C-alpha cells in the first residue's frame, strides 16, 4: 500500500508534552521538519523539561503552554486561541501506581480532560482537521475472560464501581474516556474527525532530560528493575499483560494517524508482540553480560502462558503502514538509555 503523503507544514497542539509517549511523538513531528508544535505542560518546570529534551536544532519549532489541571472546564480554551492549529494530539492522561483518590487522580483527568479538549476544539479551533487521542489496550482487554484474538472491535467490560478499586482504576479511566470521545463525535458532529491509538505496554528508550530513573514511564519499570538488580532474588510475575510495543512505533502511529486521510474515524490496536519478564531478562543477559550478576538466575521458570490471548494489528499495518520493532531491539535500546542515566556504582 502506498501511504498518502503528509500535508505541508502545519501547526500541532500536543497535550501532556512531558510524557513518555509524547516525547517520542514530538521527536517525529520535529524530525519531519513539517510541523511547529505547541506542547502543554502542568508547570513551567515541566515545560522547560520539554524544551530541554528537544534536539537543539529543533527548539525553534516548539513552545509550551502551562495547563495545570486538564479536568477544569475550558482548560484548553486559551491555548487553542493562540494560533490556527491544524491538528491536536491529546496524550495527557495519568498512568501511575500511586492512586489515592480514583476520581481525582485518574477518572476526572482522563474523562473530563478528553471531553474538555474536544469541546474546546469545536468551540475555538475551526482550523483543526483531526484530533488524535492516546487511549490504551486497557480499554479493550478483559483480563478475567480474555478473547482468543483481540482487535479494534473489542471493548473492556467495566463499571464505575470497578473504577473505585485501585487495581482497576487505570483501565476503567481509559475505557470511560475513550467511550466519551466517541460519544462526543456522534452527538456533537464537530468539524474535525477523530483517530484513537490503543497501544499496549510501551517499552523503548527513555526520554531525554529525564531527571532520574524513578521518573520513567511505568511500563518500562520492569526493564529498569531488572537492570538495577531489583529482581535478582526473585523475578516478578509478568501477568496481567503479556503484550508490548516499542514506544517509537506508538509515536509514529500517532503522527500517521494524524496525517493519513484514511485514518480518520478509526481506532488502532497498536501492539508489537508478546513478552515475559523471563524473556526480557534473557535478552539483557545476552547483550549486557557486565550486569548479568544483577539479573535473576538464567534457569528461572518462564511464566509465559501457552494459551495466551492473541492480537490482530492488521489495521495499524495496512492503514498506518507500521512495521513493528522486534523485542530484542527494543529491550537493548531501552537498557542502553537506562544505563546512560543510572548512577555509577561505587
């Protein structure tokens, strides 16, 4: 399939610009040399981190605006009035394990942040042609009763009551926020169309300018913990997720979903393959023998299930033209980026 050529230079609003996925999206947008980007950040410090993480030759093409609380009504109104944007890429949504208040910490930012930006684009950004939203495979999967093969037709089965349980809050927030986005498109019939990226666990190089290894994205924590020897005595269970994707493929999927006309009004299951923590450890041991003593024993039992659920990523390959990075390459690149930031041992 011949991909549609990207449009000439345009203006992009990228929300959650200091995040892991957003940092790689920003790289692709700026490397193309076709886009100027305004990124949103929760504070000036986060905004400066975004600029500092950009290659020096690209900094003239990116700026940031502070949006402290994306769940506040009209939070994006001011930034959308700054310039006639062509596209909006909405990645801002919490993903961490420190849940105190499920509604305040996850559900409000995810749901109200998503519907809020859609309302703001409709009201204040008539030039926007497409909005791309970062969702998750969490909005699709049913861990208690897995489908044999998942594709874009699948939705998680969750309730608001489930969302009050911290074990399920994140996936509920992704489900409810994505459902709200599609409902908005039906009820409001805006001037723009929508594309949604549903990616699974994101591995890949940590973003430039990260202050420390405790600040890295949650999905990469298992690779970090292997490297730092935190699983030396006992490897952690891989469950509940056995699928992964390289963050660079996820970033590229956002850019192509933004610019390829055929991608509009679609969701994309972006998944590269299966993994287990044992497989991660084996790859690290092979390529980084200098840290072998920090890894679990080589004869550790692999907990990868024989009946693991399968996935169909055909739409992402055919429409977006994705060619997925293999697990070995992704893990090696991730470990190198971690070692570059890891404090030197005494």
